[in-house]
C-alpha cells in the first residue's frame, strides 16, 4: 500500500502503551474487518498496519468513552477508499446513485431453506463469491451493517455519509447480494 | 388493525436491522404476524443476515503472526531521529528563510551598533551647549585659520 511515509515525533510512554493495548485488544477485529473489505490477506495486513500507525499518530484525538472500534473502522474505511482511488485502473469503485430505483434481487426467497443446510463448505463458497462480486462500496456497507452489526448512525459516521445514504446503499447491496448468492448456489449445485 | 398493504422491502430491511421508529416497528411486527407473504419475505431478510454472520464466523481469521511486530517496526522506522531533525534544518525550505533571517538580523545588528557608538562618541548636548556657545563667543579662538568663505563673507 502506497501510503505517505511522514516521520513523526518520538513517542511518549503513554502513547506507546496506548498503541500496544489497541493492537492487543483490537488488532484481530481490525484485521478481520480489513480482510472483509479487501478480500485478500496482503492488502488486509497493509491496511491494518497503516490504520494502527494512524491510531498511534492521532492517539490524543481518541475520546475516551467512545467506541475504539468505530474509530479504527473509520480509519480503515478511509484508507481503503484512498487505496481504491489510487488503484483506479485496477478497481473501479462503483458508487451507486442513491436516487435510482432500488433493485432487489428477483430470486427473493433465499429464505425457506434452513441455514443448517449451508453449513461450512456449502455456505462458504457462494457467499464468499457473492461478497467478492459486490462493489467495494456495497461490500463496506454490508460488512458494517450485517457482520459488524453497526447501527445506521454508526455506519454513517464510519463511512462519512448520511443515514439516508446508508439506508439506500444497504437496500441495494442486499438485493444484489441475494441475487449473487442464489446464482452461485445454483451454479455450484 | 392489520394493514392490507404489504411491507415494502426497504422497510423490512430496516426492521431486520432494528432501525425503524417504535411506532413503525410495532406496525410491521403486527403485520408480519398476520401476513404470510410478508412473513416469508421477512424470513428471507433475516436469513440473509444470518448467513452473512455465519460466513463471517466461519471465515474469521487470527491476526497473522508478525503483523503486530510489523506495526511496531514501521513506527520505529518512521520516528524522527536526531539526524533527521538536523537534516530537516538543512532543507532549502527551512535553510533559505533561516539564512535570510540571520543575514537581516546581522545587518541591522551591525547598523544599530555603529549608530549607537557614534551617538555615544559625540554627546548631543555638545551641539546645544558647548559647541554653540564657543561658536558664538570666541570663534576660531584656538588659533586656527579662519575658513576663507567666512573671511570673504566679512568683506562683503
């Protein structure tokens, strides 16, 4: 990841302790979040490393009593977005027009079949492929809303948009996801 | 009373995520208990979320070994060393204005020092008192030759 490599001041013991505690407690969650956004280990590592460097540099701006994860997710999200812009030629970030009519998956009943049928291997591949096929913007919203269980308000703060935008993007992303999961399930059966 | 109109898919998604206002939440809840079609749609939305969470649980990864050390190493690498501080001072953006400031300070320092020395060497009161008095009372009384300009003035 081509991030600006600005040098910074020597650390204080409090700053070092803050960083170590943050890495220890939230390193795994941050890495998993980064992996879910990037869908590959190398980028997830880079993103996690860069995010904690930002945490270290801006440690004084963290407000005690607020959610550290929301803060670090916002950093990861911004870094990921910047990285996608840098790689514009390789990944085209699709930002849906929120005024467009919502496209829900035609094969709506993903339901009815019990989840137990899709355990492990059966479930994993179609969902994994479907998540890969989503645009980064859609994946970000789905990961935050459905996996990280963030509220719309939290997502809006992390992603930097309005609650209305979160809502419309989530609706669209889930419609798309449902369609994709059904498609990959059919093709794998 | 149960509404005849079905719940919109968007509203159902908000309901699944607990994002509806209490009154709307209650209305959707009541409707779902009486409408098979919406209830199935709701089940589909709930299941999609459960599938995603299950997938996330199954694919959860441990933090890769060495990542934490990599973070600490990257921070050490980027920390400012004494040499870096010195090198920063030698950057043209810092050096040129600093040199200019020093040069200006030196110039004004020298000028002001010289000015002060001159003022100290000849006391201003000399002009107002001693010199003026001497000039009017005993001009050229020290035996010096009077300037020609003055003598010609006398002859005029």
